[in-house]
């Protein structure tokens, strides 16, 4: 199963970094270039293990996911339940740990794993998918870093 990963250090502590990663609504749209729309399903109003979300990507692709882990302030993981026909499986995990050289900073590591369908096309589709998803996850984590430095995002996180 192909895996793509992006990592960087942000100028906030792990709890703040985790909180920024879990923002919703207009605050999320300030920093996340991937999302056009996102909402909790089944009456949920906050993220937690087992909660389902619906995300519409900037080009209109839709995915329903479930939080498979939710451990503030260190990690969160999601798995696709419904999505685009070309993904057989898709998962995402985000980890946050203190920068060993500066406790006020956080190393953020974001990872996607996926497999494509149909199986006969998967070897080619997964190579192309890895390139596309690598570019996407790099752009997304760079947006996250901007969010971790955005006074509006940080104020919204502090108010929560």
C-alpha cells in the first residue's frame, strides 16, 4: 500500500498544533487548501474516535471518513468509508510531537496511505496517485503551518 508523508516544524506547542489541525468551518478554510466543505455526520458536533465526517475536496470529490484514533495532543487518524471510485482504501494520520530542540515548537508529521482500484490498473494508478497526493499533502501541511502562525486561527483555537 503506497504511503506519502510530509513533515515540518511549526512555531506552537503540540496542544495548539493539534487544535489548529482540528479547526472547522471558516477557520479551517483560512488554512486548509484541500477542503471546500466539511461537516460532522450523525449529529456529532466535535471530533472524537468513531465520529464520521463528510469532506468535499476543492475539486468537488467527496469522501466520508471515520476517526479511528483521536488522542489530543499527539495524534489523530481517519479511514475512508466512502469515496472516489479509484480509491479502494484511504487512510490519513497526523502526529504532533515537541521539537527536541525547542519545547515551544512542534514537529508535525502527516501521512496518507491508500490503494487504488481496479486491481489490474493499481500499479500505474498508485504511482500516479503517490505523486498527486504527495503534492497535495505538501501543500496542505504548508497551509497548516500558515494556520499555526495566523493570529485569527490562533485566537479561535484559544477561545475553544
